[in-house]
């Protein structure tokens, strides 16, 4: 059986790369992944807040609580 990457390993490979983070409230944050923990709480740098397909705010550094996240994907 082939070893598949574990979720935290995949997230670790995305460190210092741009990611899109979708939340339960339909907001999306796009920024550089700087840090995360085992609860998938994450820190993004140079983050933009998107809602309904448009940029709402440029936020800089943000902390996003893991239990609000639905998906994380490459930007």
C-alpha cells in the first residue's frame, strides 16, 4: 500500500506559499501561510478578505480559528 501524505504534512508543505482559506460564513481569505497548529488554527500574512467574489479588505497578518475553516487550497 502506498503511503499518502498526512493532512498536516500537506499543510506544512504549503508554508510560506499563498493559500485560499474558505470559512463557514462564506468569506475567503487569501494570503501567505506562515503558521498553523494541530487544531488547524492558522496565521496568514498579507491577507485579503474576499466576499461574494470581490476583495473587501486588505488585512495584513490575520489569525483564523481552525473550527471556522471549511477548505484550504493553493491560491
